[in-house]
C-alpha cells in the first residue's frame, strides 16, 4: 500500500481520504516511514515534526478541505509554523535554537487546505545559491543521481517530491528557486505572478517584489489546485494581484486555443551559452507545441539582452543580504561575524553595506523600466515565451561552493546559471518549469514557459496539454519510495 501511495499525486491522495479508503493518519504514517527510510540518502528533510503531524492528522475530517489529510513538507525559509525551527539554512539560527513565534499566513492557508505538515526541508544559507548545500546541514542529494545538485534554493522540497516522500511541498522563488529545483529534479514548479500570494504577517514582500511563494508538485492539477488554496490578499498586504476569473483548477483540461509562442534558447543578458541538452529539450517542446496547433516563432523580448540587469539585480540582493545578517544578529542577540556565514554571503553583505541608498533606488527604478520593456513584447500578439529553465543539466555537488579567496566568483557563476529564470522575478510574471526532457545518462532537464502578468491561467492550460501529450508521471528516479 505504501508503494502505491508514493506514486499518487496530492489530488489522488485527497480523493482516497474523501472516499474513506485511507485515513489521514494512515497517510501520515506511511509518509513518515518513507522519510525515515530514504532521507538518510537524500538529506532533504532537516526538521521533522512527526509527533505534531500525527496529532494534526487525527483531527482531520475527511472531505473537509480540498487536500484534507494529505502529507506536506515546508521549506525552512519563510513560511513559519509556530514552535518549529526557522533557520534559513544558517548555523547562526541553528545554534541559537530559534523557533517560529507564530504561523505565517501561508502556513495558515496550507493548514486550511487540509495539508498535514510533516517537517521542514533543506535550503542553502539565506537562500542565496542555486544549489542546496548549506554548511549548517550539508548537501541535499538529487534522487536521479546522488552526486548531483537538486538546485536551490528549494532543493530539499524538490528532492522530497521527486523521490516520492511527499506528493507536494512548499517552495519560494526569488531568482529561480522554484523553477531551478523543479528542472533539476524532474517535477513541476510554477512561480506565480507578483502579489499572488502573501508574505504576512512578517513581511510586506520579498526583496522589493522579486520573491514569491508557491509549491513543487508532480502534476499540473496539483499545482493548479494548490495555487487556488494559497492565492489571495491577506490583511495588511501592501499590494496584491487581482483574483483570477475562476479557480485555476478549472483551467486543467481546458483547451488553450491556438497560441502564439516565442522561442529562445540563448541565455538572456549575454550570460554564457546553453548546453546542447537544454537546447534539445526546448526544440523538442517547440515541435510538440506546433503539433498541438500552436504557432512558434524564434523571437523574444529585446530587453532580455540588456546586460545591465545583472548589476541592478545584484544591488537588490546584496543590500538584502546585509539586512538579513542584521536580522540574524537581532534574532540571536549577538553580532554576526565572518566566521558565522559562508564566504559568499559575507562578501555580498559587505557589498550591500557599501551601496548608497540612492543607488538602491536607482536599481529599483531601472528594474521597473525593464519590466515595462519586457512586458511590452506580450502586447505585440504573443501569448507565451518558451525557454530552457536552466542553461545546463543538474551540475555535480560542489559546483557553486564559494572560494574563501574569491567568493564573489561563485555568485557570478550562480547568476549566469539563473540567466533564464531571474528576469521574470524582476518583471513579476508567472513562469512554470515542466519535466519534458532527460539526458542520456538519466538527468532531468526542465523547459520553462513564461506568461504575461496574471497569466497563470494560460500557463496551466498549456502545461496540462503538454502533460497529457508527453506524460511524465511514470518516470521515477533511482532513489524513490
């Protein structure tokens, strides 16, 4: 029974509970058993909360919520659960034993959807790198090949979903942190539109609107239904995206019509080149889309080639890193020193502290203008843009380890690796990574579709169409429950 449950998506698990074929507690116990068995190989779940989950599972009323009784994991970054550790991948908060004082609004919504939270997943220190290898907890390993990265910063969540520990898990994205791990672990990752989900009550937004909350799943229907569960304005939010015309779950299976789709295979901003496998993944997807009746043109927004985005994105991130180190000090009651964090985060904070307020405001204004230039392309008759999610397949662990002598070089490599994803954090547009390609040696390669602002509905329709035409549900990694 446990093996069969591990193959089901969250929607199917919820249906079993609703029909009385399995209880929430049975689902929870089976998931705990899978985590205990496989997590030593993966190092994906770093803060289990099994006893609390058992208590919560016993209280679930079958059918009382869309995902009543379905086990779930939360990334150890934002999305606080009262009383649970909140360490952001840092040794500073880990050693101080910091715990969350209350539930985040997002946690409340997950619970209202009926999800049973079994623990928190691994993340890079301060969410900085596109790989999950924090000094505080060690590397999370890719279930497709244990020597390779899961991506970051939602790598622990992605590995958990790909390996069948859970059907879905929380993630967030400030430069690709939902889509990068989705690509590297062969699962589905949607970055919603800016303002679609709440950061309250702790934050108004993340890094001036670059960050958004979401989930990682194995099916498009789970992604759509979970977005329905977590979307919407909450008290005190500084801004929010207008609600959709109807639930996103209704878009699954809805014919998208004949769409005009742009195609790009070269990394934006002149940030390196794309590996042949990622180019092949996109070209095959373009052929598939054409066979489904869509019109695909090799074109994309000219603004994507503006190399200045790297400088202004860096200003946002380095100043935020300095602010986060100050928050670590405030939380622990002691100064944070160079020995407390990895060399890259320390170097970024130093750069951030040297950034004048006027320069930060210049970068914010520049990014607003960049957003308008990129968004204008969608006004010329295009519905979607198709790109690789990443410029290369999952790299070996250690690829982005900062060199203490020259830590910034790791940051530059990371920026280049996120060349296809980070522009759409700047613009706030929705984007989804889909598992449509695998290399000859069995590593997953995602493709990315980007929609206009508020265009999650179109993305979900097309993603579901691709899922039906080229299903991935039966592809499982060597390490799987």
